[in-house]
C-alpha cells in the first residue's frame, strides 16, 4: 500500500470514519486528511452506560447553576458537571468578576484548570519562585485569551475595570468545581526535572 501526501483539507479516497459515517463535505469512502482516525478505539463504550451518558446535553445560558464552590469577589456558575449532565472527568462553567474586584487567594486542588476570557480584561496573579525570591506575576488578559492553572498553584483573579464585569469560561479536570480558599499567595517550590 502506498502512502498519499495530502494538504490540509484534502480527502483521502477509501477511508471512512467508524460506523461508516463521513465527515462533512466528503463523499462516502473519503475522509479529511489530517483528521484523527483511531483504529485502536472501540466504536462502543467498553462497559455499561448510565442514562445521562447516552446523549448530548445542551446547557442554555439561562440554565447555569449558581450552587457551586465560591471564592470572595467572584460568582461561579456550573454548566457541565457530574450533577447536571453526568460528566465524570470534566467540570465547565462561567465565572463573573465584578468591576474593581479581586477574588480571594485560592487554588483548585488536584484539578488542572483552563480559562478562556469571554469579556473584560481580567488579571491573574500568582507568585513565581523561579528567581532568588518569590515574585508576584500579573497576567493581563483580553477577550479571546487563555490561561492554564496547574494543580495546587495559589492565585487570584482581579478585574481592574471600574465599570464592566469580566466573564471567563472555566474547564477543570475534575467532575466538580474545586476551590480551596487561602489566607494569602505563596509560591510552590519547583522540583528538579
């Protein structure tokens, strides 16, 4: 069998997605070059599936759940959670930071956290221990920016804008929102690799 060289967006004749489905814009027997086909994955889950995990879920903006772990100066709303949709490895929601407000110092335990800035110019503050003494670092963001917060890293969010709230979308690697409020920021010591 010879390999074909294709450019992004070109199709490769003779390949189909699992179950015989074809990607949009392709004919049966064609896939989009560069799209992941994973023959090692099963077409069906390996075990029983709970009812919440047999369908897609649409969470409307007006249906977000405010009954989440909170940090002073912020309002968190859950969209995707174990309670709402049966997720097991992911939590996702919105955080609103009022004008001229700073959150309490906190971390998110063992969760990895990804943040997408929807509106405003929130700032994310942490202590970096890369130098001789820990130094406060302030990440200034704009709509469309992303922030990654590793597990256990103490930080806070601030909204310096005196008039407009800042809104971000958060995704965490745990089923529910984990928030550990702290009396202050501290730098995590880095261990040699």
